[in-house]
C-alpha cells in the first residue's frame, strides 16, 4: 500500500497550493491531482451539487488506486467531507481542521479571521470547528467571492488583483484579528497581496499547507508512508476543462517546467 | 471516551513544555502528567532500563483511564515507543516524528541540526526518521548531556546556563544548518539562550510543542476530542521525587500559580 499515490481533489487550480507543499514535504510520495475546472467555482453552488461533483472526483481518484484522499478544497471539505468519508476505506483529509488547528496555535489575542468562498462561509464550518475546540475565541468570517475567478483567470498578480484584495478585505482592517485563515486553497496565490494589505502583524494561515502536516501524521500513524522510492516520483495532473491554462498556472506556481494535465470527463468515468 | 484525560510522561519536568502547549491549544482536555524525577536523567541509561521505567510510567497513567498517551520525552520515544505502542489499545504519540516533520517543513537549505541526550543521539532516531522521509537532507547531530541537569536544578536562566549553552553548541556554529531540532523536551526552557547563541537565522524546532499538533490531529481523527467540557478542566501532576522543586519549576514555566504535584512510587503501583 505504501507505494500507492496520494489523491488530491479541488474545484480548480487552488488545490495545487496543497500539492506544492506535498511535493516539498513528502518527496517520496506519488501524487495524483484532479481539478474540476469545467464546473468551478464551487463556492456559490448548493451543497447537494458540491457533494455530487465531489463524489465524481473521488471516484475518479479511487480508480487510480490512491492510498489516501485529500480534499484540497475548502468548499468540498465544508459541504461533502462528512458525507463521503464514512463510505471510504482509506484515510480522508480535509483542509478545514488543519487550518483551524494552526490558527488556534498561532493566535495570541484569540481574535481569528477567516476568508473563504460564499459556500464555506455559509456553512460556518471554520467558526464551528474553532468554537468547538475553544469557545473563548472570537471568529470574524468574510466571504471573498471574487478571489477564485481572479486566480483561475491567471490574474492573481498585478493592479487589478491588488485593488480587489483591498476592497474585499477592508472590513477586516477594522477588527483586532492577529491571525487570518486563508480558507480557500486558491487564496495562497494571492498571499503577497493579502499580507501587504493586512500588514505584518496579521499572521496568515494557509489551510492547505497545514493539511500536508495532517497527511504526514496519518501516513506515519497508519504506516503507509513510502520510504523506498524507486526512481523519480510520479505526479499526474487531470483537469475537467482545457489543460492550457491549467498547465500555465501549475507550471508557474509549482515551479515545474513541464506540466501536462490530461483533460478527463469525470461524469463518464463513473 | 472523549471525557477521559490525556496522559503525558517524562523523565522529569521537561515534558511540561509539551503540557504547556497542550494547555494552550487544547483548552477543553483534561491532563495527567507524570515525571520520573527520582530516576532522571534517562539519557545515559541503557535502552532496556529506559523501557522498564517507561513501562512503569505507562502503567501508572493507564490506571488514570487516559484516552491517549504522549511520550513527552525524546529518550523514552527513541528507546521505548516502538516496544510499548503495540501493546496499547489507545493512540500513542511520541515527540520524534512531530519534530522530524516540523524540521522538514521549516528547513530551506536542507541542513538540519539535532541536539538531544546521549541516549537519543546514540539511537540515531532523528537522523533515521529524517533520512527515511527525505534522503537528500543533511543531518548534524550533537549530544548535549549537560542541559537536562541544568534545567532540573532550576538553573536554566543566568550566566552558568549561558556559558554551558555556548560551550556545548560551539560545534554547530561551524555548520550551515538553518534549522535546529530541540530533541529533548527539557531544552525549550533554554530556548532564549540557545536562540541567542545560534543567531536569528537558525529556526528552532520544539519537538514537544509539535507533538501537540499530532495529538490534536489524532483526537479529531479518532473522534475522541472533548467538545463539551463541564466546569474547569482538570490537571493532575505526579512526580516520583520530592514535589517541591517540581512545583517551583512547573509554576514558573506553566505560568500557573498553584501547582501541587503528588509524589508517587510507580514501582509499587505495578
């Protein structure tokens, strides 16, 4: 089992921020990634539809013989993880609890901000998870629906992005938060602009990167880490839309020269 | 099961650096701690004896109905965890893998230092764990046998401590490490002096504090976190030696006014 790949799913390229950390921290693990770019963003969709789409991505990855499944998408984690996890025999990791734990660890004044898609914010998943663990903490939540389209259209750098980040996050500048959870795996691509606007005193939590720590804990706990890689590690990338934009963003972001995503139809594969 | 306490064991007060993080990050969990001060340091003891003593501490904690056991001691983790873990039906967490993961995550140049007791260094546990996960990393290990007695005698601040830290760590200053694992749970009490000597460019990894992240992951994964604390959380501290020094160090370190450790004989309790 140790030699099987880890599967990552996302609505689009955002999950690559999780893959990037996995490539770095788990250099002996094979990775399969699928982004559902044809149907993004997931944020505004009803929960039942997010669950249906996430099941399709899950089934696609299960056919790749994955040993662990990572929901590298906050919306899918908020809406579908608890529904799908009980049906699988492999460990399933989401991004919300890792982000929650890291924020509780990082905050000194107990004032935590969360930015995420409308779906994740409406689900109240972060606030519930944080309050369940420490009822004394204060959570300020804010939907940032313009961020995902900005990233997926490869406009996550430059003046337009800077303007949208400032307009969106303005309400958070009035608060006393010392920690801000990037509650969508697309947002780390906007991290420099977000940090710039919020200032150096606010610590940003990349929930996706934190999820890799949980993956690592569970690989060890269940003794399914690959400690004997033969040859170079294998990575496979799939998208439900045209691979061109995917390859460009993925290549830039992952700092890999050659990424060739394969376009697949997850509806037919089921 | 969620309402049962988490057990922590150590050779002495060092494990309190782990408890401190647990108190902060897991405010709804009851905690039972035992330090084997009568028989410390564990570092120079043969593995078989460390295993015998650790079994005694484990059995003491099991009688307290713990739901999870934390080896808050690197020497016990290196020498006894793999021996004891298969015999227990509750999750067991050590400090070496969490420290390993955090160092791999933190290092930018792939040069990682480890300081620990003679026993932990001789076991080669950190180097093995790091290399198994990433063979390309370089590990520089150094035993620091004078640090535990310094802490246990409450001399971990001041000029003597500064001098011993400088003398001990001098060989590491010649290396290119950018990350240094504090591979003994006593060492975080010396953290300001260690950071001062190594300089701001070397990132210190507190393996004990990192273990609390693993505790949190496993509490969630096995759904045994306490989300409904009734009244103030319970903490119990036990030592195998006189509680006076223990109470003083614990009170200072944990920033708690009143700690009254109870002296117990773990040999008789078995």
